[in-house]
């Protein structure tokens, strides 16, 4: 962000992990800055995001026109999963939608927030875009399982991805094993592992 000319304000977490109050504190800081004349507040919780993410759903239908039996994805603010779900459900009403979250912060599946270190998901509260009518199940996934999957994807598939993608793929494989042969289960790769090169994500731990 600094390379693009931005001034970066860091909201630090004492534990170094994502906690239930970390994301709200970031939002509060951004809103305070937005009161100044030289700032523009680009609200991530803008419902226009749902329309943007619907494009992934349309792309999936174009690429897999036969049928998508299940789709799973990790929740941040919920825009991606809900946008895709709206499109898939309108095309195939029986498509199973599974929302994912870190097992150490199972807000949706168990009603309690905790700490984790999976950037971009698990905001510590029920995301405002989450529509109970658009998903069948909330599932918590172990963060270490996601990291193991990241290393496996890099080593075996040549895909350098981040932890949220590892979480998605680990859950998709588990879901595919449950629904059985002849079914199509889809998830998405959210980002690149290049953002995590300074950490331990790709280390053999």
C-alpha cells in the first residue's frame, strides 16, 4: 500500500492474531478519518459488493454448465460467498452452499468468537451480508489444516496460495468425500501466497 503512495495506519493486535475487537477497531478508525475533508470512506460493507461477486457465480456456471452440486467458501464480510450463492441457487436451487470459518473463532457455527491468524476471514461477528436463506451449513475448519493444504498445493500442484484458500480447498475436499463420486464441488482461490513469504505459511513445520 505504501508503494502505491498511501499512508498506512497500523491497528495492532496485542496477540498478533485476529481477535473479536480487531476488525471493529479498524472500522472505527476508518470512520473517524472519513470525517476529515481530505478523506473518502470506501465502506467494505457496501452491498454493491454482492453485485460484483455475482460475477464469480456467472463465471462458474459458464465453466461448469452441467451442474455444481456444492459450493463452499470462507466468510469475511460475506460478499463473495453470498454473491456466488445467489447466482448458483437461482440456476440450480439444490446446490448445497457451505460457509466456512476458522475453527478457533466459530462465530457462525457455534456462536463464539476467538482468535486466529487467517487474514481476510473470521471478522469476529456475524457478517452483515450473511443471508441465512442462501446457505445450508456453517463449517469450522482448523487453521493448521489450512496451512498444511497450502504447502501441499504449492508442492504438488504448483499453486502458491494464502491460508484462506488453503482453508477453502481443505473444506472442499472433505465435502467432496462426503457427497461421493459423480458430484461436482467448487471453491475459490482467494489470493496468492506471495503476501505471506515473510511468515511461516510455506515452512515445513
